[in-house]
């Protein structure tokens, strides 16, 4: 099974750190520095686990999720929030059903890796033909 993960975070250090962690496990990574880059990747067919930061300039994580849903790009994806915010804020209201899990920074790398593998398995089971040649 090929696991695909999109890291959506304006912090280059966070993106690179998570990329290094996931690449050691052979996970395919797409890196997006903004909500708009994330939407572009989804429009071109990315499907997998999204690690979404909340606090980003121009379009925050909550607004990005709203656009994902509005544009019909949610199917085939699982969204995990990866953020410094300890708790979701009021902007999550109305979209909480689209957020599968919430991870705070700093995070435990092995726990994050296990979580990603777990949710990737769920996606694989929901879309058994997803990774077929």
C-alpha cells in the first residue's frame, strides 16, 4: 500500500521535519506552504492524509477545509490538524465532521507516524482500488 501524505504548513521547518520522518518509512509526501497550494494539489488529484496547520497567512486551516468541502475535494482524504493551538477554536464550528484528529505541536514523532499509518489503512480499506496499478 502506498501511503500519501500532504503536509500543509507555512513553517518550512515543520514541513521539512515531518517530511524527513515520513520519508524514512517510504511514505509519499507532498508539501504545501499554504491553503491555496493545498487546494491546487487536491485539484490535480492528490488523495491521502492531510496534515493541516491552522495558523497560516491569507487562508488559515479552517478556511482551507471549508474550501476543500465547498469544491468537492474531501472524498478520499482524511484531515488531521497538526497545530500549535492546544484546542480548536470557534472557527472549527460547522466543519468538525471533516477533521478526523487533532495533534498539537510539539508532537511525538512516533505517535504521529503511527497515527498516519492507521488513517492510511482506513483510507485504503475505504478505497480498495485506490492504489491499484
